[in-house]
C-alpha cells in the first residue's frame, strides 16, 4: 500500500509541475501551437520525473541520511538535464545554448551535492546525539538528556520529546521507589501494631481457657481488656481499608454529600464514650457553615482528629471544634487543652505510624492523622498542625464545590 502511495505522490508532483509550466508559458505570451509543442516536450520530461522518483523511492529505502540528500540533488540535476536534452531535440534551444546550460547544471550538481553533504552532516550529528541519549537511558542512566540540537524543528522536537520522556520516567521510577519504601515501612509498622493487641488477646484467652482466671471480677476485667484490644485491631483494619480505597481513587468519583452539622455530630458520637470517661468538655462553633454540603468522608477526618485530641487531653480538659465559611473555602479547626506537640515531633505528625513515643505502646494504630491528611488532600484541601505551650490545633481547609 505504501508503494502505491509513493507512486501516486510522484505522479501528482509531475502533473502539478507540468501544469505549472503550461500556466507560466501562457502568462509569458505563448500561443496555441507553442503551448502544444511545450506540452509535447513536457510529456517525456514528466515520464522521466516519475521514473526517477520511483527509482529513488525504491533504492533509497535503506539508504543513510547523507545518501538520501545526495540522491535528491542528483535526481533533480538528472531531471533538469533530461529536460534540456528534450528541449534541444525539439529545437526550442540551440545546441550551443543547450551545451552552456548543461555545463552550468554540472556546476549546480556539485554545489547541490556539497550542500546536501553539509546538511546531512549536521543532521547526522543530531541523530547521533539522540541515539547516544537513548542508549544511556536503556543502560539505566535516567539523568541522560539530549539538550539543545542544532537541527531543524522536527529533529529538535524529537529531542525535546525524548527529554520529556526521560523526565517522566525518572519521576515515575522515583515514585515507585518511594511507594516501595512506604510499603516496606507499612508492613513493618502493621506487624508491630498487630503484635501488641494480638499478644494481649492470646494471653488473656489462654488464662481464661486454662482456668487461671475464674473470679467474676477478674473475668469482667479481662473481658474489657479483650474488647479494647479487639477495638484496636478493628480500627487498624478500618484505617488500612480506607487507605487502600484512597489509593484506588475512590474519592475522585464520589458524589454523595452531607451537611457539616451532621458530620460533626457523627464524629462526636464516635468519641463520646471516651470523652465522657475522661470528663472532657466537648464544644462546637460552626457559625454560618453548619449547613455546608461536604463529602461524608469528612466524618472520618474529624473523628480521627477528635480521637487524637481526646487521647492526648488530660481529664477535665476541653476539646473544641470550630468552622467558618469564606467564599468558596471551608475552614475547620480542632483544638484541645492537652500536652501539645513538641517542635521535633510537629513536622512528622501526619506520617503513617509515627508516634512521639519510641516504644510505640500507646493506644491506636498510628494511622489516624495520616489517613486524615490523605482524605483532605484527595478532596482538594490542606491540613496543618500547630502547638503552643499547652494544647494542639489541627486546621483543615477545603474548597466548596
């Protein structure tokens, strides 16, 4: 199919050239007989052009860039010489004039070949740079770049595309390595966080099964501890499931909405028991943002922030939720009167499984704040933490859509 397209292109070019010659002849004042003779002269010239173009297309398929440029110059000169020969035979020009034109064409052939070689040299250097860069990339050198090429726009565009591909490949590989490190850290942290509640459950179950603990009061105490350990496991599994959903892009296609006051109420209910046990004062101030429509996943964000605040606030302390609406921006804040966050720990509070306690023995799986940040960022917002001498403040900003 491509061969017939080449033949068709050559024929079209020859026909357009012949038609143009006739038009120019008519403009120059040639009449009927003269145009007829010109047409008869153009027929063999067109045939020569078609044959030369077809042969060049077939013979130059595997030729180098330099050979192709030189061949184009030679084909153009050959067609010009053939035209001069035809004109001479038709007696349109004298033999002396034809000889003079042929001599000039020979000089033009030399000039054309020299120009073709010069252009080919420049292009060849650019292609060599492209090939060298591609080889370095194939060998794993992702810092290899083509840079600026002293060539035409097509070759320069190819070099730019290769550099863009290299940059994207480098970023993709860095992202993959980062994800792999995160997965390894995740497995290590999950294993650690599973070990404590599972070991506690196993010890208590064995004590009950072996009859070591039989007093009703001790059994109830063991039951409470088993429930607490089970809750830790359930929370860890829930957080991991939420993280996997976020990685799968579930939020991007979510269309559900809920009022902010309902979201806050559900989040408060989730931590109500623990807050009551510590006799904490839980207050809210939603202002005119109470009826803002938000993603239901904001419930999990507030629940995690409140759980963190309740956990780190001593008895008889306070936790406050506030919200404001400014144009297309919703601002939320959770403040507590707890022990606060040290300056060393503040930059790391949103990292998965990070705890200021080196022993990592506190309650919770260490995923709550990390999950809150993932959800907020997936919703197109931002979250930050601040701490003074007493207490901590977590601020969330979300665009209203």
